[in-house]
């Protein structure tokens, strides 16, 4: 049985650590160090992906893949591809033209550690590498599965997904958004990639449409809850705890869940979203317990 929302969950943390270690080994294998002249690019890519982090999206891919008995090697490759796209977005988000952040995961951001041009190239290279990984037979022997993974990730990361959400985020620096627009922004910027992270496991396992829809709905509610708690942390957390700059949204004048609703209502909204997310998992008849535990973790996280 999953713990109550207010209890610590050492079993979940242990499983998250196991997944993170396994995926980081896969990332290290896919991003080997080299003695080629362009090694600086590889160093920047490794800095942007191997500097820690919760590995939340790989966790989603690995555990949804478990629901469909997917080969762990295939699941790890898909999980690494998701993380490459996520890390590319962080590298670009941190640039002076975007959020101008100096810290990420407690370490200098890529453009600070290297330079802006190298950071741009590192993000570009990670994005394209993700699609290369998904296109290879090692990820799945069925070319139709590989094509579906590529198509779904492209939609999640592109103009109707993460990139479009980031554009709305930039517009939000000069325009005041209502709750509906903020929700749409975050569904695109955060939720679409989380939905792919969940659906990737089902695509690899050739899951049926009801199962895939349930996982996408779970991911969208989880993604919104994650962003609500992120907005709360941005105004009340210590950078030493979060490992990144805080207060950036307020300084930029962005409309957030907290600025629109207030902290208390934002917390209530996050709790509602988490319970909705968990409700979508009922179709799996108790086999998705770790995903349920993760939803509670998102609600209670402090970093």
C-alpha cells in the first residue's frame, strides 16, 4: 500500500535512485568521452546530462514499460532519449536569452561552465541524439514502433508541445495570463514531455489505447501538479535546497500559479491534481503502485 501523502517514502526513493543510476550508465555509454577535436561539445553535453537530477521522466518511462513487460535495455534507451530532450531544454532555458540562470542542479549551468555558443550546440546535439537513439533497432526491432516513438517525441518537443510552451512562457513576461492560459502553457511546456515519457513505455510494449490514454492523462495531471509545486518552491525555497536559482519568475514578471491563485490555493490545486492523476491508474488494477507513490512525491517534494 502506498504511504499517505505526508509520509516519507524510502522505498520510492530507493527505486528512484536505482532508476537514476541505471539511466545515467546508459547516458554515459551513449555519450562517451572522445579525443576528437570537437570533444568540448561532448564535455558540455555530459555536463548538461550527468550533473545529477531527479530523473523523473526516465522513472516514468521505466515504470510504465514495466507494466507491459518491456525489455529493460529497450526501456533504458527510451528513458535516456527522453532525458536528453529534457536536458537540452534546460540548457537552452538557462541561456541569457531565456532565463539567464547561473545554477542548475547545484552546479554552473552549461553556458557558464563553457560558453553560450557551446551551450546552444550542446542542446542541439542532445535533441538530435534523442531521435537517433529511438531510430535504432536496439531500441525496438519493429520499425513501426520506432517510427511511433519518433513521431510522438517530435510532437511532445515541438511547436505544439515543449517549444510552444516555452514561447508562451516568454510572452508571459510582458502579458498577464489567466489560470486557463497558465495551465495550457504548462501542459505544453512540461506536460507533453511527461506524457511522452509515460506513453513511451506503452508504445514499446504495444499497449492498447485505453492503457495509453490513462497514462497520458496521469502524466498531464502529474505535470501540472509538478509545475504548481515548482512555482511554490520558486517563491519560498532556498537555492541551496533546490540546486538552482529561485525567484526568477517573479523577477521576470511572469504569471504563475502562485501569482494568480496565491500559495494556499496553489497547494490545494496541486493536491487535487495528484488525486486526479492517481485515479487514472485504476485501470492497471494495483500494478502501477510506484507511479502512485511518485505522484505523492511530486506533491511533497522540497527541491
